[in-house]
């Protein structure tokens, strides 16, 4: 798979366009729903638990099946599995748009996340098929730019569609719009993507997936139930978290020791920057997802802003994030190392707290909120843009794929965790007239970012040095 496919420049560009459309479909669906949550809550009479699972369920199923999706492409062919993923995503989107109950919507969102996990890894694999290493640099930069714009456009598009209320569909349009886009991606993928697969496909670790999935579920489910109060069943679920993670760890270690395919590579965690980077990734993703959830919900329920205004107010944050990733992190990380992450985490912690306080207590107008959002985005971008380079800086290139897969999985699990934590606190305080619930959520988000800052301080001073070799027994970690 090291040599690019024998395609003309036009065929390569058409294939790239197909992959970009699919990426936009995936990213927009992660962010478009935030502005629609109050409308969904009233339209389906959804409980706070269902609202949280509408977002967290997507991230959770995406995270748990992401590495499995990558291995499916290796085994069965990237084009074929990509088309399967797009088909599933499109059908699940229609199911979301037609949902009549909160339970139906949550199930459809779980299916969306699972389909995205099948579709997403094929894009990177096909990039390797389509282009030489040098060509990939500019193409991946284009991916990053379009991905950033898609993340900003999601909330704006969601607010606009709800505001237009075409055919009296309301919030359902944010899902149904995926139908024509998905059909276009299917047709384009069928005609323009090359049919290739790995010459050395690895196997699956179904047991590892099941154990880690149960452990994460045992942790997240009680957190989404916090508002209603924990019963014995929620307490029992929390008590199972540590034993399940321990069993999963033992299972993965045993498979690696026997030279078999495993869910992840335990030896990677012996590398300090990677171990800390993985933890920072989880904490940051949790804080960022929690902030965006509370920000969108508080603007509409506490301030009475329209979905469109709420969507537009995501733009300053997205602009700051893009500058933080593309300019600050890129230029200062090689010179100042971990201190870029420390400063980014502190900046986001203070500015995001100010923004949420400005909504719930200070009653700041949107022109006054915008500068705080830009600064919060700058901090977010400086931190998030540094995590991956720092985490994999000392990882041997032979294990770059496994390390990146674990990192992206950790981000998705962190996002689901942040929604569960921040959402539970917010909804639990929503009935308190004297204490805006957005203020209660500040404590959760600030704590998560403070943990990220502490972990970043623990990173070594000299991060970008010789890669650390890992045990040869895990030469092909797989799902």
C-alpha cells in the first residue's frame, strides 16, 4: 500500500473531493446538533438523560468501533468499506430525522456513530493509496482547513435550518439534509475511489472491544443518570468500572504476549509523553465537548437566543481555534514545548469560565461575548493542536498507526465523558432559580482543564527527541 494508485490527476482530485465530502458529513454532524438540542428537547419531550445520550451516544459508538473500522478496510478493501459506512450513515441520518421518540433518536444516533467509525478510517487509508508522501502534506493541510471550517459551519447551519423551518420539519432538517449529501458521496465513491486493500491485514480483538466497551458504558451510564439520583443499580455499575478495565488490560496484555491481534498496544504506554498525551487528550476532549454543549444550551434556555444566533456565536470560538492550531501551536510548539499546552489550557479554562458566567450571571451582549470566545478558541487550538504531535513525538514510526488510532479513540471517549459530566451537573441545577446552571457547569469544565494543565507540566522538557522503541511482540497491533 506504499505506492499510490495509478490514477490520472483528474481521477485523484475527484477521489479527494469524495473523501472531503464524507469528512464534512462526519464533522458537521458532530457539531450541528448543539444548536438543535433545546428544539429536540421540546419537540420530543426528551429527558436530560436522553439529550445527553443524543450527543454522547454518537461519540461513544464512534470511539468503540473506530479501530475496528480501520481493520475492516484493511481486510475487505477501503472503497467497499467506505461505501458501507456512507450507506449506514445516510440511513441512520434519515432515521434520526424521522424519530418519534427520544429512544428512537438515541438509537439512530448510536447507529450514526457506528457508521462514521466504519467510514472515517478509510479516508486516511485512501489518502495513502492516492498520493505520494510528499503530495499528502498539502492534501492533509487541505483536510485540516476544510475540517476546521466544517466544525464552524455545523452550528451555524443547524441554527439556519431550524430558523427556516422548511416544510415545517424544524430540527429534523439537520439530519435529513444528510440524505442528498450521502447519496452524492455514495455515487462519487462508487465511480472515483480506487479499489485497494492492505497486503498484510491484521485480525480483530472482539474480546478486548467488548470488555473496554462495557467498562466505558459502566462509567458513562450512571453519570447521565445523576440528575435523577443514583439508585443501587447505578452504584453497582460504577463499582464494575475498575474490574472491567483491569480485565480488559489483562486480556490485551495476554493477546500481545501470545503474538495475537489486540485492541491496542500496551507497550506504547511505557512512553511518558504518549501516556500523558493520551490522558490530556481525554481531559481536553471532555472539557471541550462539555463547554460546547453548555454554551449552546445556556444561550437558548437561559438567555432566550434563537438557534441561528447561537450558531453564529460559535464562529468566534471556531476562528480562535483555527488560529490557535494553525499559527500558535504550529510556530511555538517546537520552541517552547509543553509550555504551549500549559498556557493554552489555562487560557481556555479562564476564558471559557468567563463566557459561561457572561451568559448566566453577567448577561453580556453577544458583541461582548465574542472576544471571550475568540480567546477561548485560541487556548483550545493551542492545546488541542499540540496534543497529537507531543503524544507521538517519541513513538517509533512502525507504531504510528496504532498510536494515532488509540489517540483518536481516546478523544471520542473523552467527548462522551465530558457531555455526561457537564450535562449532568447542568441539568441537575437547572431548577435552581438563584443559581444559573451554567455556573455549576463551569466547575466541571475548569476542573477538567486544570487536570490537563497539571499533566502537561509533568511532560519532559525535551519532548521531540529520538523515538522510543516498543516491544517487537506488538509489531502489528490490531483490532
